[in-house]
């Protein structure tokens, strides 16, 4: 028999006292065990997780030994073996404590009841040849932390929810966010999600574009979470907020990787979809601008702005094409264009300027058809009998085109300070009114149309939300168009029409906002409007417009009724600060500074009031700009709301037109 240099047979393995690391089922099936009790593999499969007793000797690996070898084996120094065994056990214990500290959080995130039978089947199909797939993180188990730009794809994929939760989140996104965004092709995206999860379970690392797409969908669902969804996921609103922040941070980290993401329809769709949530939740944040800039340059690189030129159409007819991919490219392009043009007439830093020029693109509108109706043929542009998410995207793009025309018709930047001819304002107003008149019946606000479309709204609950968002956007811009002439209409009959339009549009915005709260528990969509920056911004400006009119026309017969409406609107804004939204500080700082400014003004004479106004407005700008960043702290809301507003309505008539215009301009930023 062959022996080593110490005289011990090489076929004999000594007992070094090293206990096994894996449980018995994982050792038998050659699975990767996480050494918990129970381990993740056994918990997912519902089997008993047993570990061998480290002192019973069952873990020893022995081989048959001939009798003649026993003498040589006994000659080994038993004392040295015992010392080596003790050292190995001590080292093993330290390793186990280290692994427990590192992996405990990921293991706690996994719940046995979140396992999916289809995903479990995929595990079973690969356990005999490959280690188990990376673990997922339950929706309710996220702890928000900042992510480094160099985070690995494998580490990021561990934050995906289990497949069962992912399906619920995806369905919720399709019900709540997709109808007003309209970018994704839902059937193909759902199939892609299943493919990504199956690949992860087979240890195939997904590319960054696919992960960004999934995290964007899950972030949208977390942002629009409803009590029903939270109940299904056994989660709370605070946990949903943590999940939203985690998904957004991970998406941004993937975008900021050391290597740029290659241009593709998948990557462009993922970034465009993600940009809506950064815009809605954070306002005009720098990250939102950077993502939209990435979308712009990637779309230009892919020449999507030439998608429907005659040459490109001939190429598609000759070589064939993927109908769904071309349709998604149209959706992405018009979503980007609409956001750019709407922002050019919404206040803020983009006011009066846009990026996409109509003469520099040739892209048709997307089709009106439902996603399930798009087949392998070139879709037609005929409108279906019922509205679709893409239909809302098209009307949003048409309204955006009207906003671009308005910006073009206004004074050039070089002539800032010069008043626009009032006839131009009236001509633009006529275009907005014509746009309102030609909206489809399901988007009309008159009682007859609403009653007529009630059965369709029950079949497609998202129609109510689409109609509300469409009119808030339209009437906010009508109010903005006539705002320079609102106060002039009180003293000059030439501008009386502008005053009426401002008041009517502002009142419609406030009524629609109130209807959102009233129907939140009855409409299946059930979104909370106070979580969305755009809605809060529009409601604040509408309320301030009504407050302006009330303060200057305090002798009107309906003054008290209008004061009540203003107070109700700002109580709604006050409740918005209770939501765990990133822009809560913006609401608080702007409104508090406005109230404080007017309150101080009441205590001084008119000359002192002007000084206080100028200083406070300057401070308000700094506070607003600071709050639109990544600040999370918030000062206490310690003012007496009713008393402060009463003082505001008392002191406001002493302000002149220029001071009011300055206040409204500040509120726009």
C-alpha cells in the first residue's frame, strides 16, 4: 500500500474534527446552503432542515482500511491531532459568525410564503448541476441606503422582489401608472420579466437595461401603492416608501456605472419610464434632468427622430421589422417630446425653452390600439371604440404641441419685460378652448358625458384618472396664459375675460383635486394625488390664484364662499405634507414663507411691507431651491392655519399688482 512521507496510508482520511457547513438535504442534493435554521432551500421546498450533530461522528468521512494499516495509523501523535481539530473548529466558528453578520439581512428578507411554485420548479430543474440562484428581497424588507455608482449587477439583482411579489407589482403598475404614461407594451414586458427571473434562477446575470426597466416598474408601483396592494404584499406604507427609494437609487446607480449602457430600445424605454417617477416625486431635480438628457442623446444616436421618414419606411418594408419595437419607439419618443414641451409652459427653470424642435423630427403618433391588439402587421391609426393608455399619450402630445406654440408666440428672451399683445393671448386661448371642445366624450367634464361614459369607466377604471389629469394639465396652462391680465381685469374691462378664465380654470383644478380624495376609496385605481409633484404644484398655484382674487375683491357677494374654497384648498395642501414624499419640504417652505411674509407685512406700514416682501421673496427662492434637492428633513408645521390665512386675506389687498405677480412667479419655481 502506498504511504506518504509520514508512513500513513494515503488512502486513509483522518478525522480532523471539521463539522459540515451545510444541512443534510443540501448536502444530499448538492445545493448551496446558507447555513440558517431552516436554510433558504429547505424553507422554499417545505422540507425538514436537519444538521448533523457535530459531536456524533456522523460527519466523518471514512474509507475501508486494511488491518495491516491500523498499526501505522495508531502511531500518529494523537495529541497533535486533537490540537489541530480544536484550531479548525475555532476558525470555523469565526467564519460562521462572519457569514451570519453579512448575510443575515438578506436571509431575513426571504419569507417562505412568498415563494412561487413556478420559480420553485425552475430551482428544482437546476439543483443537480448548478448552485441555487441569487436570493431576492421581499418588498417589505428594504432598508434605504445610498448606493455607490460601481455597484455590481449581481448585488443589485438581489434587491428584486420574489417572483410572486413581482407579478403583483407589475399588475398594479399596469393598472395605475401605465394609463397616464403609456410607454411600455405590457404583454411583451410581462413576458420579459418572466424571462429575466428565469435567467436569474439559472445564474444568468441580467444586463443593466433590463434591471433598470424592472426597477422602474416596481418603483412606479411603490409610488402609487394602494391599501389593497399593501394588504396583498403584507406591507405598510412606510415599507413601500423605503422600497420606492431603494428601487430608484438602484436604478440611478446602474445608470451611473463606469461603462455606458449601449443604445437599445430596451435601455431607452427603461430610462424614459423611470424619468416620469423622478419628475413626479422630486420635481425639477438634477437627476431627473440628467436622465432625460440621456434619453435625448440615446434617441438621437438610434435616429429615432427619423423613424418614419420615407427612406426608413422603405427599409422596413424591404427588410421586415418588429412591429412592437417600432411602436414602443414611437411611444418613447412622443413621451419625451411631450414632457419637454409641457415643461416649457409650466414655470420653473425650463419655462420658455424646449429641446425637441418639430422641424428636426419625423415620427408618427403611436397607434390607438390596445397592446393585445397589436399584431405582426403595421397598426392602423384608426381610433378604437374605447380609450386606451396610448390614446391618453397622444392627447398629451397634442396638448404639449399647443404649449410649444404658445411659447413660440410669446415675447423672445431678448425682449423680456415687454408685454405681449393681448390679441395674441386671445388667439392662443381660442386654440386651447378648441382643444377642450374636441376632446373625446370620455374626457369631457360635463355631467352628460360623464353619465354616458359611466359603464365604460367601470370597465376601464383608469379612464377617470386620465380625464382628471388631462383637465388639470389643460386648465393649469389656461390659468397661466391669462395670469398677467387677471388683476388688470378688475379695473379694465378689456381684460375682464382673462379674469373670468383664470377664476374658472383655477376652480376646476381645485374641484378635480377634491374629487380625487372623494373617489379614492370607490375608484379601483385609488391613487393618492398628494404623492405626485405635478399635482401638488398645480393645486398650489390654483389656490393662490383664487386667494389673489379674493383679497382684491373683498366686497363681492360671494367673498365668504370663495374664502372657504381657498382655505379648503390649502388644508388639502397641508395634508399633503403628511405624505412621506421627497418634496414635502418644498410645500412647507413655500407656503410657510408666503404666509410669514404676508403676516409680517400686516404689522408694518406700506413702505416697510415692500422691504419685507423683497427680503422674504429672496429667502423663499433659496428655500425652494434647497428643498428641491435630496434634503429629507422638515421643519415642524407650527403655524395656526386658519389664523394665518385670515391674516393673509386681510393684508393681501394692500399689495400692488407687481408684488402679487412676484409672489406668483416665485410659487412657479
